[in-house]
C-alpha cells in the first residue's frame, strides 16, 4: 500500500472513531426533527390550534387528492409536532422516522415534485434513522427498545 493511501486510511479510521455512528444518529434526529417541528409550528397558533391559513394552504396550494383540506392540515400539524418530538427524545425512533418519511413522499409526489433534492436530503436522514434506530443517546436504547 502506498504511503499516501495508508495516511488517508489512518485519517479515515480516526474520523470514524472520533465522530462515531451515535453522534451521526443524534445529529440526524435533532436536525430532521427541528425541520419538521418548525414546519408544524407555522401551521398553528398557541400550543396546537390549527390556523385558518394552514387549512387554506392545504385547500388552495397543496390540493391533496381525496383528503379533506381541514383534515390534512390538522393531521400534518399534529404529526409535525409529535414525530419530531419523539425523534429528539429518541423514542420510537424507527416508527417516527418512517411516519415522517411517508409525509415526505406525499409532499414529493403530490405537492412539490420539483423539490426532489430537498426531499431526498430529508429522506436520507429518515432512512438512516429507520435503518439504525436512535443510537446510544436515545430513550429507545435506555429502555432496551430496538
């Protein structure tokens, strides 16, 4: 093995030890959780009072097929509060990640199909969490849940 390849591999090994999967999982939980939580906050007043503007958004811009706009606005607002909170805690991480992945797919297919690079970045984090769980710094691990 060449000296430069050996040095490169040693540096990569060091990064893998220093960063570690648990840090990546925690950062993923916090990052994607914050993104969805802040989106949910734009749909409500106070704690969880869905706004007329959120319903109008689902009726006039999102226009999901079959689903009533008022129901969709409420479901999205509640999901964007519950699942991110669970992700941040690392509780039901895999389930929460899959729920938000489902929301991402609906947004991509029915609402903003041209925003696939953004949605792919969300999906990558959510797939990581669904596949690997919450990591060592999660309630899932503390409660011995997989």
